[in-house]
């Protein structure tokens, strides 16, 4: 009986092979179907690949290649936690299917991108670009361009230029918020209507280098590299403009050489306290979130890069910049004291808590390992192989504001 359409055995064999690979990843041991809630992605910066991991079994499922330059990369998950969007240093935006372990789409959308966000309704993915600057928003299903927002600003001499965009986050109401590094501005992009609406807040401070959004989506806080202090935008009351918080926390002290810009993403909130890395100082700053005043300074091992609170907010874990990047310190959020110092390996930077915080995964980049600890006992639970691992991202982020 003739086939109703031309049949190509080679194409069919390739499709079958992909189906079997996808089925193997989608199935948990014993043949049961696998959900995505246990999955995560580890960036392997040296090889332009990612490690797809199972967070409950503490194992690497597969190494996936083809993501381009991942020397600085971040990941966002779609609303259904089926796909991960990987933002690469080469301007690549790559869509990874977590169940099949295959790349579902890839475009080069700019010259140098370092992050982005996915909208509240899951329809849009926004990418912040260093080169040429600006934000591009794409459809998460088709990866087609929806809107291109150049980060054009006016310089002091009256000429215009493009700014690097940093600190792109999603906020409730299908909005994106981001900062313009050279311009010293914060912009909001409202994607809730057919016609996107852009709002600009100028003169927020010198060189906003990164930003966070509080877990409830109310406060957008940008760190300032060009001066002590931070810029805060209350998104419940944007008409009040941008407020400067923690001004002059250096108190005239000379900064240490800054080997790496600290990161604010990841939240370090605990009750009515917020924990921030101090730029150019071996300190973690503590602010009272009722009025955003500086209340404490915690001396730590080196210049903090990532300051992250455990999901139950009882601990804050800190990693450090080169050359003191061989340790991780744990701060008790009640006593504000360092209660543990760990040495997972060489070149420690990125970390990620499991959804309820019982474990933490830490990248030991130059040891080519990801190390897993019990956060209650500080016992080492596993060491997983990875090629120069950096960022670690678990799928529970799909359901949290700003992550």
C-alpha cells in the first residue's frame, strides 16, 4: 500500500533518535514520567554548554552544547517551567527544552547581552543589551521580535548615545524594569496593553550596575557603582520618583580595588531586613526595610559578590570576588554573625538554593565541580562534574517575581 506522502528513512531515523533521547530525559528512573519541578540548569562557561540537572537526585542528566559565548550568562524559565531561555555574552538568546534536553530555538539578537526577564503572563521575554544597548522583547513561543527599545539618552554636551542596559526584571502588571548604566536612569516598560508604554526616571545616581526587585514586586533597587548608595523606585507609587537609600555608606573611606562588580539579583531579604554587598569593601550592609536606613555592617572574608538569603530567611550565604574567592560564608540573620565558613573548591561564585532551602548548590569553577551542601548541618552531600560551572538556576524561579 503506497504511503500518502514521500517517506525519507534518514529523516525518520533522526526524528526517532531525538524522540528516544527526549523520552529518556522526560522519564524518571523506573519509567515514570518526569516533571520539570526537580530540574535545573548549570552554565558551563568554558564550553558554551549547560548541564541539565535533577535537584532531588543530585545528578547531572545531560550536558547540552550549542549556546555560544557563556562567559557571562543568565537563565529565565517559561511560565510552565518547560523551557529555559539562556542569555549569552555573544548576544545569543537560546531556548532549551528541559524535557528533551534539546535546543528549541536560538537567535543572535544583539552584540552583547547579559540578562533578561519573562513577563508575568509568560508571553514575552525581554533581553537587556550592552551592545548596541537597549531592550528587545520577543514572543516566548515563536521567538519573534515584538518591540525594540533603544536606550538612547542625552549626554552632558547635548549629543545622544546608547547606554548599556542592566538589571532587567519582571514586575506584576506585565511590566519590565531596567537601568541604563551610563545614563543614570531607570525605565519601566508596560507590556499590558496592545501599545507598550515606556516611562523614564532620570538622575537616579551614577552608574547603576545591577538591580533587584523585592519578592512582592514593589521595590526596584539599583546599585550605584559611581557613588555610595542605591536608587529605590517604589512601583506602587511611581509618581513619587526615585529615592536614594544608604547614601554615603563609605563614610569617606577609600575603596578597595574592585575586581568584580557585585550582583544584587537573587534577593537577600529576611523579615524587615535587607542584606546588600558593599562595593569595594569587605562588608555586607544591612538595611531596615521600613525606612531603608543603614543599620549594620557585617565584616566578611572579602568583597561580596552574591549575597543570597535561604528561602526561610534564617541564613544569608555570601560568595566573594577574586582573589579571595575560595570561600563561602554563612550569616545568621538574627544575630548578624558569620556562623560558618566553607571551602568548596577553587573560584567560588554562583550558588542556588533548592526551592525550600534544605540544600544549596555552589559552583567551584576552577575545580570543574558543583558542590551540594545541607544548609542545616553544612554537610557536603555531592560533587557533580561540570565544565567551568558558573550560574546555577532551578525551575522554581519560574513562579517567583524577578527571578
